[in-house]
């Protein structure tokens, strides 16, 4: 039987496999250059969705006057001592923000959420806080003279020693608010809810309390009332 030498031609084979993620696998025979494994660059992750938090402009704080951030989210931001005169922050979320000793004179804070915020000793004369949510906010020593707080929610707020002279608090909600030592001379409290509020040492002279709810509000002999107004008839109780 005749022996035959079978010679199979060396054939260069290139196999390209498209793997998940775009990797190319290349295999070659010895006649070809060495086998190589090439991986495409790792895909860049998709950018996250739009951030809810606003970007403050360079230099703010402290210089933020005339800032316009309508409807933005600045929850928990520290703006202590910043100059926000004339700023427009209407409908913004400022819950838990630190605005202590800030200047917000003439600012537009209409329908803003300031619940749980720290605004102690802030300066807000003439500011617009109508329909604002100031639930349990710290407003100790704040200047709100001639500010507009109509229909604002001030339930449980700390308003001790606050300047509220000539302030509009018409139809505002202040149940459980602490207004001890507050100056409300000439303020408008028409239809306001002052139930369970602390009015000890407060000055309510020349205040319009028509239709105001004083049920359970506390006052002492140092509290000043409008002429001919009977606090007990309005539902308030005298405390020592």
C-alpha cells in the first residue's frame, strides 16, 4: 500500500467575533501575526438626569443681590450672612436653608418653602413672603417690617423679638407660633389664626385683629393690645 504524504495548505484564518460591549476577538494561524485581543474603550456612562439643585453664580455667597432663581431647589444650602437684596426666589424650595443674618430687603419670596429654615436676625423689610411656607422656621430677631406675609404658614415658627411693625399678616396661619417680645405695632392680622400662639410681652398696639382666632393663645400683663380689645373674649388666656 502506497504511503501518501498529505499536505494541508496553511490557510490564514481570521475570526472576528462581535462580543457584547463592542469587543473584537481576532484569532490568526501561525502564518499570521500573533493573535491579539482588542477591547473597545469602556463605554461612558450615560449622564445622570437633570439635577434638582440650582447652581449658584460665582461670588454667591456672599454677593447674591438681584439673584433670580425662581422655583429652584436650594434645600439645606448655607447662605448665612449673604446679601440677597432684591433677589427673586419665588416658589423656590428653601427648606432647612441657613439664612441667618442675611439681607433679603425687598426680596420676592412668594410661595417659597422655608419650612424648618434658620432665618435668625435676617433683614427682610418690605419682602414679599405671601403664601410662603415658614412652618417651624427660626425667625428669632428677624426684621420683617412692612413685609407681606398674607396667607403665609407660620405654624410653630419662632418669632421671638421679631420686628413685625406694619407687616401684612392677613389670613396668615400662626398656630403655636412663639411671638414673645415681638413688635406687631400697626400690623394687619385680619382673619389670622393665632390659636395657641405665645403672645407674652408682645406689642399688638394698633393691630387689626378683626376675625382673628386667638383660641388658646397665651398673654401676660405686659402684652399690649389695641384699644378697647378684650383678649379673653377673643379666646386668649392670661398667664403669669
